[in-house]
DNA sequence: AATGAATGAGGTTTCATTCAT
DNA sequence: CATGAATGAAACCTCATTCAT
C-alpha cells in the first residue's frame, strides 16, 4: 500500500485544493468588485493560479460561477434544515430568531453571488437547466429539493399543530414574506455591508409581526 | 412670443426626444438581457439611433445608466409622496395596500436597474458622488432628500398620532422592513416577472402583520 | 451707397471673420494639445463656432490645416524676402542675426504646424499636390516660388560678390545648414517653448561659425 | 544546470521575441504611415500577431511607443559614448565626421518616433514621468544620464585641452548647435528619406565651420 | 451663414477561451 | 496538473463628416 499511486493521489489532492481556492476566489472577487468586473483574470489572480488553470477544472466561466453559488449555498441550507425538527421545543420566537439570524449572516456572504444570478439571465437559465437535470437524475420522486421557504413553512405548520402559532396564519405566504424581507434587508441601501448581521430590532419586528399568536 | 426662438426650441426638442428614447431603451434592454449584457450597441439599437449618438447626450455609459435610474425613480417617489397626507383618512390598511401596491408595480419596472447599481460598485460610487454634489449644490439645509422609507415612516407616525396604529410600533424599523420585504419579493426566485403585481395575499399579510393595531 | 446690398456684404465680412478665427484656432489648438488631438470639435470650440460651420468654409479637415499652414507661413517668408536687398549694407553678421532672430521667433509659432506636416504623410502629399497645381496655374515660368533657403543663399552669394563673405563658402549647403539648425533648435528637447527666441549665444555661434570671412 | 528551468526560459523566450517584433513593428509602421495613422491594428499586423497580444506585453499604446523609442535610442547613445575617449587620437575633423555620420544614419531611423514625441504632449509627459522615476530609482547621485549633447561637449572640451580646438569655442552651445542642425537636416523638406545619410558636403561644412581651429 | 444632432467607420482596450510548453 | 502567451470577437468610445432646421 505505501507508495501506491502516490502521484495520482497527490495530484487529486492538489486538484481539489485548487478547486477550493477557485471557488473562494469567485466569492471574494465578486464581493469585492462586483459581478460585471469579476473577470477570469481577476479570479485566477485571487486564487493564485494561472488563468488557464481555470479551464482544467471547469469547462467555462458560467460553470465555475454556478459551482461557487452551490458551494456558498450549502451552509445556508444546513442552517435551515434543523428548524422543522425544533417545533415544540424552546419558544417560537427564540427558534425563529436564531435560525433567521444565522441565515442573515450566511446570506450576507452569498448575496453578491445571488445578485449575479439575478442580473444575468444566461446564468439563471443554465442554473435552471442544471437543477432540472439533477432532479431528473435523482429519480422522479426527488422532485422537491429542500429549499429555505419550504423548510420555514414546514416549521410554521408544525408549530401551528402544536398550537403555538395562530391557526389562521397562511404559512406559505408568511414564509415567503419573511425570507423576502431578509433578502431585501441585505440589499437595502444604507445597509452597512461590513456588519454581517441584521439589526436585532428589525429582526425582532420581523419575527414578532409575522407569527405572533393573537394573545398579543 | 410664439415663434420667438423656434429653431433653438426645435433643436432642443429633437435632442430631448432622443434622450427619452435612450432612457427607455436602457430600461428595456436591462430588463431584457440583464445589466451585464446591456451593451451600448444593444441600447442604441433599441433606441433606434446610432451608437455614437449616445455620446452626444451622455458623456459615458455610466452617466447614461444613472440618468435612466433617476428617471425610473421619479414615479416611485411620486407614488409615496402622497401617503403622509392621507393619514387619518380612509383606513390604515386601505391606504397602505394601495400605496404599496402601486409601489410594487413601479418597483417591478425598476428592479433590474436597481440591481445594476447593487452589482456594480463603480456605478454605485458614481451615483453617490452625484448625490453628494446635488445635496451640496442645493445648500447645506437640503441634506435629506425625501426617500420611500422616510415617507412611509412619516405616515406611520402620523397614524400613531391619530391612534390608528398601535403606539409601541417602532415606525423606522417597520418602514424599512416593509419596503425591504417588497424589494425581496420582487427579487424572489419563482416570482413571475411578467405579472407586474405582488400576490395580494402576501401583500395583505405584509400590511396586516406589521401595523395591526392590537384589536387583532 | 448706404444700404447697398448690406446683407450680402455683411455676410461676406462675417464669413471672412469666421475663416480667420478658424485658422487661428487651428494654430492654437495644435500648439496646445498637439496635432493628433487637434480634433474638429476642439478647433470649432476654440474658434467659437459650431462644428458644422467648418465645412461651410473648407471642404475637409486637411484643407483647413493646409490653409492654416499657408497663413502661418506668410510672415516667415516676408521676414526673409527683405534679406537679399540688404547685401552690402550694415554688417553681414548684423543682417543675418536680425533676419534669423525674426525667423526663429516666427518659426516658433508655426513649428507645431510644420511638425504636423512631417508626421502625417497624407497631409504632406495633399500639400505637394496643391503646390504643384499652384505652380502649374501660374504658368511654366513660375516654377520656383521663393523659399527661405533660396533667399538666404541668394543673400550669401550677393555678399560674396561684395567680398564680405569668404569666397570658398558653398552658399547652398551653408543656407540649408543654418536653417536646419534653426529648426532643430526649435525642436530640441529642453527648449523652453514659452521663450519665443533662440539663445543669443547660440545664434551668434551659428552666424559666426558659418559665414566668417577668414580674417577670424 | 542546463535545462534547469527549461519551461520558464522557453516561455520567456517566446515573449521576448514577440516584444521585439512589436518594437520593430512600431518603428516600421510609424516610419511608413506616420504617427497619427500608426494604429494598434496596423502595428499588430506588421508584427504578425493579434491585436490583443499587444496588451499582454504593454499596458497601453503609449507605453509600447515609449518602449520603442527607448529601444531605438540605445544605438544612438552607443554611437556617441565612444567619442570622448577618442580625444587626442586621429584628427578632430575625422573623429567628428565619423561620429556625426553614424549618428545621422541612426537618427534617420528614429526621427519619426522622435517626431511622435514632439507632436503628442501626452506621450512627452508620460516619457518625462518615466525618466523622472528612473532617475529617482537610480538614487540621487545618478541625476544626469549621458545624452548626446553632453557627450559631444565633453569631447570638444577634451580636444580644447589638447589644443586641437580653438580655446575660445563655447563647447556647450557648439554641441547643441551641431546636433540641432543634424536633427533639422533630417527633417528638412527635400531631404530624400530613402538616402539614410546626410549630404557629405553639408556634414563637412557643419564640422568645419564649428570647430575649426583658427589656422583656417 | 450657422447650428448642433446624427451618423457609422474605426480606434483602443478587455476578456473568455485555446494551445504550446 | 499547471502555466502564460496568443487569439479574435466584442466592448466602449471618438471623430470627421452630413443633414435638418
């Protein structure tokens, strides 16, 4: 075993490290100079590799960007995935505040990348195609990948079942609204981009206003 | 007096018409293909003029974009400016629903342009410079131009004075949250961009959840 | 007489004034920003007219430049034309110093325009064509228009006839050399372009070294 | 040691060859069509590379031109650098004639580039900045780089010390005048640009008239 | 005669991508 | 696997010239 295909393994290791550096470089450069100025040159430089190296790991720039988005999305989804399981424990406001706080913090990191998706229809289209393929590949049953709005709606519905959220709340629109507000806050002009967190007062208002059971 | 300076006026007329066509072309092209693909060539074509014509009216592309943003912003501000005057009339929910509905409709139109500002730091910087100059030029007293969050907060405070909004509502954070949610909704993936309006259910939820006096 | 075709006359007057302003504008702009940056826009602005006005007086930019060169050349030729007639009067050194001093002063003014001719073969070709046509139009006898080297050589030859210049001086090469040195001095790096005159020491050296009769 | 870093060297080699081809292309194109028509397209074509290649080696067109000027200047300086060491050997006239003849020949090659510097103030300014930086970088003691007028003046002074040039000659003005004349001759209209040399008669006159010791 | 908006060819520069090393 | 020179299409912008007023 010692010495078995050492070069191949080392090479693989090296390649993975390079890919990681590239993904992080995409995030950094887009956050720094904006998507329109995030050129392959700038990204390669930030990653400390030659420009040509990009194309040894990704077939083109769009694919690299989508990989960076997926990579940045993972912790966001993880932060939300816990939520439904907590229904009935602690307090509703506490659970939401913690989850949304985490989410806001993470989203801040990936907002520039999400913006890129929103401003570039080509990128969005390619992402849609990838998602479609992924769903198809996973079989017909795997239609609904978990996404933040769905997870949040699930949690709210579960709390309704526990009687801890007013029964007449439309959980779908509420989830969408809450997350939209969070996104909107991250973008609002005047937001200090260096502070990674949302103003706690605003966050409290958001939670409180939306789920308050009617005991006011 | 009529006909006093007919040529001068005519000349100006033509130029103004061209400028208008250019501003609209910017909006259309950005909405269509996205800011990164909104080239001067595409804009000129959409406006029905030669590429060089752009530069007789605007010194560079950034200035053209900023002019388009300002132009698109005008009706948005107009829609909000009425609101504070309506405090005490009709119903709170009615006033807000109407104003936010209008706002959502208009914002939809200018969201792509605002996104451009958010993705391109250069553009944002130049806009900031322009605003600074405009404020300076208007004298030291004109510091605060009216903006949507301020106007909405003013309205909410006025309704508090009328006792039609619960007294403990923090009007500043509430205004910011509502508008952020509106912006977030316009961006949320899955929003049908062809429907210019926000889902009325969501809008109702937004108004209701945020300002509801405690009579539930 | 009063009121006789006043408009026509006024129009002509105005046209001539405009042409003059244009010629001077060409000189000023070329001297200021250099021939490659002397655009029709800059020239029109310097002349205080609209860009289109240029083409009411000159068929194209090259013709305008050549007219400006010819205009700037007139006083230079005038300064040299006197010289041959002065042979035998005053002192040789005095005559030359005065003529060359004047020439240097004037040339300074037109050096930028002459440089334009030297850097732009198209312009030079068109000038040559114009000269050829002028000569042809003036009849076959008018082949040799008076030019500075010829006039200077004529003067030196006349002084040789008076015995005031050493007999073995080759007047042709001497004239060419002197004028070339003058041109070279105007161009030499380190020449202060604001001082319109040549260093008197250098000028004295130039005169002295070239024509000194052998009494040293 | 051979083969130590073969790739790096090879890469460098290719780049260096391309740079050389570009520098020569600049000279050729400027000499051919004149500075105002020396477009990047024409230069790239003359060098046999794509237009974009220029910008991998030089940040912009101006820098490329300045590099071409510096490159063309090197042999000119080399031709003059020998001169001071020859004082006291051969004959004064022989030394000067040879050096100036070489200089004229070389200068002919670089006259179009020097003209470009003279007609384009932007270029001249950037050159001045570069020179200033170079001097500063070389330490405060390296203020005076050797330049042709200085070297020629040094030579003349040395010959004065040997008693082979008349003692009352002002070596500074003489050197300036001689070189200015050479430059002027290269530009003089009527000079056949295909003959790379200056008319020997004129050259003799130039040498003779300026340094002749008084034994006539 | 004069204006200035409009034109479109062409200029410099950028950039995603390919290829020889 | 990695490099970096090379490519060429396309981006933004300029400019001499034309044309409606």
